[in-house]
C-alpha cells in the first residue's frame, strides 16, 4: 500500500447510513474523508444534527455537485434514498468517480421488475447491467473486477442470502419450499419521521408490515434464482422489533436429504472459509442480534427437525453495518485490492 | 346471579400470572378473593415484593394447605410451575375445590408425550382425562360441562391455535405444511432469575431459543391433530423480543384452494361470531402486539400470496392475559355460566 | 345516584390523552360516552388510527361543533393542545356545557405569566378566574363547588405538587431551597411527530430538555406560592426517559428542623388521609414508575440526609392517567358528587 | 514507540467491564492481550458465555495466579468486584506487575471511610496511599508518575467530578450547595443476577435506589474536598434508567457571582483544553447519553437560572467506557507515556 490515502466522499451524510459510514471510515487506515455531503443541510456542521460527532467531524457539509465531488474525491458512497440515487449516480460516474451505492436503485437487473416493486422509474439498462451486486462473500470476485459501480445489498437480503446460499448451492434444500420470517430493528426505517417510528407506537410493540410486498423480495429472489438455476419465489414476512439495530432472518426450507445440523455447520464453514465476517455457530446454538451489534459480522446457526424434514436457519446482522455502511466499506476494500477487513475489525459492542 | 359472590383463592400469587389474576379479579363483580397464597412468602404482604399492590391487597399471604383453602374458597387458580401443579392439583380436587390450572401439567392427554417434552413425571391418566383443555373459543362447551378441573392453555398455543383452527377446520390449509414462527415478550419466562431475562442481555436484543423443542409444541399438535383428524406435526420456532408483554405467532401454511384474504376474513368472522375476545382485522391489515396490551383480546390478520399459494396468518395476544390470567378467568366465567367477558372487559392500554 | 347516566363528549379523541379517557370512561358506571370528537378525522372510525379500539368504539368520530356537542352531552373533556382549548372552551361554556380542560390554557391565573411561558395569547381574565385548578387531593372542595370549568393539572405539576405541598404547608421545608429534577416517559410529548420522539433517537437514550424553561414551571410556582404565602421560585429540570409512560419527580429541599423520614411519612399519611390515590411508602422505601403504570395512583417516598439537612422526596405517577385522563375523570367524579374513585379503581399493570 | 508491544492481562474477563476492555484493547496498537482471566470459568472459552467474541478471542480463559500472570504480562487490569481486588492487587504488585484496578477498593484514601461505605475491610494504608486516583483529565500528572497502582474511578464519580471540578476550582459555585441527581443504565449493576436487573422489573420502569447511601459518594466528596480545600458534603441520588449503557449526572449548585452560560462554557473549555475526551456543549445545549454511547467521551452542558442564581450542570458518559474500561486504558496510555487517546478514538455508536 502506498502512503497516499484514497479520498472518499459521502453523499447522504445526515442519514443513519451516512453517519455509520463516517464512524467506520474515520478509523480506516487507507482512506481520508474529503467531503461529507447533504442536499438539505449544506453549509452547516453535521454535529448540529448529530451532536455525537461534535469535535469529530469539523468540516462543514457540502452540497451535492458532481463536478465538485470529482475535484476532491476518488470514490463516493451514495447513502441516498431510492429514486434519488438512480438519478445522481449516472452523473457521478460521468465525471469519473467510482460509486458505491447504498440505495436499492441498482440491485435489480431487470428494470421492469424494479419498477413493479419500487414504484418509480428504473435507471437505464446499461447501468443496471454494469452495476455489480456487492454481496461480498458471494460476489467478491466480481466486486474486485468492478468498473466503477457497486450496488450495495439491502439489509434483509444480506442476512437472508448469506443464510441460504450455501445450502441452496449444495442442492440440500428445496428451492420451492423457502419461507423467510425476517425481523428488523427500527433504525432500518431511517431518520425520516413517521408514525411507525414514533416511540410511543413502537416501544413495547411488535409489528408486522408489508407481508410479501417488501421491495427487498425481488432482490432475494434474483440471487436465489441465479444460484438455483431456476426461478425461485419466496414467502417473505417483515417485522419491526422494538430495538434500534439488528436484523434476524429466520428461514425455513425442506431438506432434500437426511442432513444433520453438524452436516450443515461443516458445509457452511467450508463455504465461508477465509471470510472473516461470517461466523457459523456450532450445532445446537443460534446467534442473537446483540452478538453482532455495531459490527460487520453475520452469524448463522441451524436447527434440523427430523420429524418434519425441515431446516430452520437463523442469520443475524447489524442492519446499519453489515446491512449497509459496513458492507459498503467491505466492498471498497475488495474493489481497491485491500484486505476486506481493513477498517472494519471492530468487535461487537456488548452489552 | 345471586348476591352471594364466588370465593376464589390463588396459589402462586407472587408470580407474574398470579398478580395478573389479582388485577382482573379485583374488578370482577361476581367473585371475591378470599386467599392469596404463596409457598415461599406465606405470612408476609404481597406488596413487599410487588409494591404496585400497596393498599390494594392488604390480606397477608397464606401458605399452601388444601384443607385450609377448601375451608375458605370455592374455586382455586393454580398459577404454579409445571411439576408443582401436577402434585398439588389432585389434593385440591380431593377436598372438593374446583381448579383452574395455569401450568402445563394437565394439557397433554398422553402421559408419555408429556414426559418426553416436560422431562418429569406426568399426573395420573384419570386426571389427564378429566381435565378440560380450556381454549375458550374452541372448547367452551366442554368447559361449561367441566366437573372441576380446567387446564388453562399455554400462551404460544393460545395465539397459534386461535389463528389456525378455523382454516384447518374448514380444510382450507394443508395440515402438513404448517410452520409457526412465534415471538414472545420476556415476561413469558416468569420472575425467576436467569441470564436470559437479565436486562443487559435481552434489551436491544432478539434471540431465538428452543427451536422445535418448546414444551408447547405437543399442546399445539394435539389440538391441530384433533381438528384435522390425522396426526399433525409442525415446525415451531420461539423468539424472545425485547419487550415485557405480548406474543405474536406468524404462521405459514399452503392453501388448498384459491382463497383470498377476504375469504379468510369472512371465514374467521363467522367462526368466531359472538365471541368478544377474537377480533379479525380486515383484509390487508395485521395486528400488532401493543394493540392487545393488558387486555384479553386475540387479534388476527391474513396475507395470501398468490405466487406461492401460501397464507401467512398473524395472531397476537398479551401473554399474561389471554395467554394466562385472562383466559383463566374467562374459563371461570364459562364454567360458572356467566357471560364470558365478566370482569374482563378492560380495553388495551395504549400507548 | 339516578339510573340516568351522565353524557360525556371527548374533544381530541385521537390523541394519547383522548384514547386514555376512552379506556377509563368505558368502564365508568355513571357515564356514557355520547361523542368522540376529532377536528382532523371527523367521519372516520377511531380504530383506523388506533386499532386497539377495534370493535370497542364503533361510533364514528364527530367534528368539533359546540352546538352539536351541547345537543348530545352534559360534560365535555377537551384534550386539545394548548392554544386550541383557549379558543374552544369559551364556546363550549357558552352553550351550557360543563368543561374539563386537559390543556394548560386555564391553569395560570395571571394572563401575562401565561403569555410569557406559553408564547401565545391568554384567555380572558374572567375565564382564568372562573377556572378551578383541579389538583384533586388539594383543591377537591373547590372542584366540588365548580361552576363549570375545571382546568386539569399538568403531568409534571401533579407529581411535583402532591410531593411537596404537605411538607411546605407544614412549614417543614425552606420554600427558597426547592430543586426539582423531573423525568418523563416519551408519551408525554404526544402523538405528533418530532425527532425527539423518533425511536432511533430516544431508545437507549436519556435526554434533558427545556431546563428552567418548561411551561409547567409557572403552574408549580403558582401553587407553591399560594401554599407558602410568599413568592416561590424553583429550579426545574425535565428529562426524557426511554419508556412510554411514567413520571418521576425527584425533589430536594432544605429541612427547617430535625425531621426524620418517619416524621415525614406520618405527616403525609395524615395529610392524605381518606384519599385513595396517594400512597405513601414507609420510611426507607421509594416508589418506581412501573408501580403506578396504567393507574391513577401517585406514590411518594422520602430520604432525609442528616449530613446535609436536606430531604429528597420521590413522587411518581403515570403521566397519561394521574397526569392527564385519570385525574380529569377524578375531577368529574368530585364535581358530580360521586366517590372520587368511581371508574378509576384499576390496579397498576405489572409487569 | 518501539516495535515491542506491552503485554497485558485482564482479570475478571467475564464481566461487562472485562469484555469492554477486550473490545478496546484488541484495537490498541501498542498492546497485546496475553491472558484473559476468570476465576469461575478458567479453561473454557470466553465465547461460551459471550458468543459475540466467537472467533475473536480464541485463547482459553486462564485462572487467577499472580506468578503465572507475571510470567506473561507487564500490566494487569483487575476488573474484579470490590473486596476481591483488595486482596488480589497486593499479590499482583508483589510479583512486579503494574496494576490498573477497576474496583472501588483503592479509591478512598481513608480506610475507615472506606469501611463505613463499603461494609468490608479496607486494604492496608500504605497501598491506599500509593494508589493513584486515575481521573485522567484531573490527575493526569500523578498517573504519569505512578509507581504501579492506578485506582480507576467509579462511573458516577467520573461524570460528576468532570462536571463539577472546573467551576468548583474557580470558586464559582458554593461547595455547600451541591446536589447531584445521577441516572444510570442497567449495565452498571453488572452481570450478576438480581431482581433489579430482571427485564420484567426494569423495562418501562424508572427506579431510585440507595439515596445518599451509594458507595460512590465518599469518592466524590474526597475529590471535591481536595479541590475546595474544605470538607464538602453532597446530596446524591442514584436512579436506574431502562437502558443498557449511559450515565447522566444532573448537578445543581448555587452560583457565587453573575456568571452566564457563556462564561461557564469558556471556563470549561479552557480547563479541558487539549483533552480530547471532554466536550463542552455551547451555551443553551446539553448532551444526551446516546451521544457518547460506546465511546470514551464525557460531554458537558450548562443552564444558569438567573431567577434562583443556581447553575444546572449536565454531564454524560458511557458507564462501561469512560466510566470503566475506557478510562482504564486511558490511564494505561498516560502511565506508559503514550498519547492518551491511543486505541480509544472510536466514535460514539449512533443510532
């Protein structure tokens, strides 16, 4: 590695994904944050809205201007809402920036499918094609060869796909039997005000929402279909849990053989060998969300029920880290040829 | 109704189920609490351990003595742990008391199955046979004819069975396809100290536990098998959610026809017609646990996915009320021939 | 009491105070809710916004029209925001309704002081004079003689004044030494969206706000000054605690004699003799907010530090009940000559 | 700095303080953890009890043996309970180790005072004298000159003293007027099981405890008396807040002049100039606990009430970091002559 640091900019710095990018990038030895950008708060200090960054980030927020970003930065993270990224990213690519996009706008390869689930216009096909889906442990090689646009996976798909792919890939589970019961902490809904995130409504409450309608469903099905080599359709339920961070995906599938929990543990440990951020629990143990809080880990465990011949797979991540900012930086690391753990080796915060 | 009140005693008054029985029974117009009983704290005031009852319950706690209870009371609620009830209830019946038991000891008709899941000796067969399984909306008639022993259902089974039985009974779902993803607030684990209920371990955390091993599974399967007329085996996952009260059972099953959400709403509304405590949400809406907090309601909603031909059924209760104390009192009401809502008409506490 | 029920209407039914009024009034034996009113949602069902009231409140929401209310109701609760009540209440009084107002608009007798703290125009002096400050345990006689307008106290003042008045009234504490460190659950901020009540911002967080600037300060000082017979100025800090319900006021004052905790317990028990809703903890014990959750109790405890000659007084209430809806109904009871506990005897919900 | 890392051991690794030491020390560039030690779990893996450390800490837990520790390590952190440290630390010093003790056993210089508040025997006077009270921003010079035993401050005293000392030192506040209303997250009570930390008892609850009796009081008074040059006695209330981490100390004192908030901001900024971990909020703003979550910061803000001539000082820390493990490492840094922020520059985790 040279002494020169890579210069990064963050668009959407004043969202939860944005401040989490800042938290990790400040400790990243190979990068320098040259611009924190916010369309709505340009000119002010980020610590006005996020006092936890007082004396930590002292440069004022910049506005969104592709030319100006290009003048300062090599790589830009777009932690912008779906719909906004779709319009902004082409401009950023045009001026020669590498882009890691945290919105969902470039994850679905088929524009029509995107429009059906996201309810607004898809980016151009050529861009959708160019974008590499940055599920690091699965698509690392593609990320390394990327020509400049990484589409960072959604939080639910990250937990879900890392939990399903090894078994599906090995042909151990029936692709038509997959049911996903996913649960998320409230930060997944972002900082925008809504009754759903209003404390009195969600504290001491467990809610289900968007059953079979969540926009992360086509993203999950796209990857599973690729792996299975045939179209896969899943049942997918999303729940809001009264906690700030954390996703648990509890997944059910019919087993195609008499595989034991120990078999699954071995299969997954082999599949993820050498990948630091996936940890497979031993047979009979399952992870809890707090065990990855604040970190880039994805922890996975299994239960096989010989009575019903089904496996239950439990996968947990911190939605703001492995489900957003952390994986985005992991993608940067892979793209730049660095160790994928660079700047990401923080242990979970416990308790 | 005569002016004379029915005299009730509560064994296990110093557990969460016990104090909830007290909360509701104090407002019940037909009963009088004549004895609050605790094996461990006899002689002291319940408000020493539960200051919220200061000046409300002023009679000292009694010890556990069947003869003494029979001298004072007509009916006794046993909110005692599994294993304890199994030994105590026969004594209470012997002295002529009617018993509503909140432990799991009399729910499983087959002693061997009980011992397999509960890991201790089952009560005598004759008692298991005599005990009426008090799932009020399903077995109300049997409860009304009971000769003295009601076995109050478990919290998970109550939410789950009320959610599944109408569709299963109508033959609309495949009994071999049922997957139950259940979530509970932490009070379900009781007041006994354990690391699992330690604040630092469960706050801001979502845990899975006892996958396919929870002792409520045979209780669910027993009822489902009766309804289906064939043995039913389910996949059953239990989660701990960082909140005090509330159970949500998210259930998945294959549909045996092209039933819509509206069809299901109608089916369930007819099935539960005249039963005040089951509320069916309109098509496209699902209940949240807070919407039944502190009340005896069970709220149910549906999502049909035409792509996978599966239905997702969401059923919520307050585990301490409909899942324990409230349903126990509902059983008392039915057994005594009173309106089943007597003393139970409290609205949910919101927010 | 006659067989005829008193007819009540609730303006502001779709706020947290409004739905709590509904919860208690539904179980009140002497009243009938004839109209639930909402300026913003007239014509719809309250259960659309508050599904916990599904099948419980089935009459549609009415609009705000004084004549129409008068045609139906005898008494009206105005659970409307400060500023709104000030304009609406005169109209309601004009058409002959009795009004119990839950806003702060009629609590401050001096219009100029009101305007200084509330930052909008005060109601007419004549109305401010007419309004009875309904701190039930202190001003019960005045409430009983009221000619039609009760101003229901604020949540912080209720906990604070009930905790201070007996000692101040007895001359045991120095009125110039009073410091109030108050803490509230988040529901106190209402259902209106704001970043302060956004789950991700307040969960696992403890915030201080409006130090010495809270609009409840002049209300506290007005009552303390009356009792002390001289102007009393207090230091008053307000905190937001990550819980939905509950207020704790921790109060500090210099003692004017060698009073012990036992002395204080006796003084307070005498002062509140015959008042069901104030419970004084024995010496060496202090209440917690959960011990009054969902109920109309105010619990108080003391600690005397002989080293500093100061007393610490701890007073807790449920802000939505004794701090709003519950006390409002208690005021109705007193005004109508009923037992003050009518319809309010619900035990705290625990756990 | 040499290439050689300093070798550290942690006694009490399986407590909350111990795992937090591990989290930070793993990222510390100058140290190597050579031994994680637990009296109760020697021989097993720490990840058995703390699965979040799976694959992160893979060396088995060692037992407590001073000779063995000395054979491996240069410095040892004792995150052991009060009473245990008092006996263990002399042995560790004897074998030549430098010790940073996180218990309260060496904080109080006067043995009799220690015994009065801690209720067990004090360590020898000579050790109490030798121990340097490691409140880094105040006693940094003494820490740097330490001969081997640092007594790490308590969590409440850290927040409180950093908030009071500059004003007291400047003579701006009356030392006899100080009232401290302190609030802590539940992790402060450790991992030991107790009803107070039982989820159902503390969730959605705010409790006061040990009013004027907390063992941190003599620690606070000892330091304030030194600064004031006369004996200082404080009123000190401790509260438990339903959150895992965080301490807020809200402090009240009479002002000895017409100082404004701006004056105080300037005074404190000057006092803490060059110290990275104390951040002073601008006039009119106050910190919240979440703004320091997971980090070593102490944030302070002020409110002056000209009506009462009192100042309210708000000071927040993360009790597990600046109140325990973080400050312990900061002490190590200062003792070793490193920059005090080494290994501690993690930003707060938000949200």
